[in-house]
């Protein structure tokens, strides 16, 4: 199985999901985007799509997987459903939310399940 090499800027769930009530009302009144609406760059990632959300006019793809490996600069996540490996290089200052607590990405444990959001532009055809 080939690795999918994407350097992702994973957006902390608290930043993506915290939207003003007006934006939530607008999102509810329009059609809800789905994984089928994305023009995927790689169908292997498409298989791991959990949902697509729109916040502040920008769409994000929700992916899920489990941490399988960590080294000094990268975290390897085995994506659910497709079983493809995704290499993530967290940016300085990024956080992930685990059990409601914001932590540094490199502090996640091997075996830790993750659900995270990626800007659609990083996984869609351009």
C-alpha cells in the first residue's frame, strides 16, 4: 500500500466548529455538502471521508484514522475505511482536541484514534 504524502495543516476542531449562530443558520438553510460533492484528487482519501462541513464560507473534509507511528517531525495516521497511510507534519503552535483538551499534536499516543478537518482545497482537484 503506497503512502499518501500530504503535509496537512490540521485544523483544531474547536476552531472549525466554533462558528457564530448566524453562520450556523445560513449553513442550515443551504444544502449540506457531502463527501460526494468533493472532486477528489485521490480516491483513496475519498474512501476515508466522514463528512464535509462549511464554516465561514470555507469547506472542510472530516477524516478519521488512528496514529500508527511518530517521529521527530511527522505523525503517521492510518485512515479508516481506506487503510491508507497519511503523513502529517504539524505546524508549530497547532493543537488537537482529545477528550475536550487542547494538546500538542506530537503528544498523541500511538494507537490514538483521530478525527480531523482538512481544508477541501488540500484534497480536491485544482
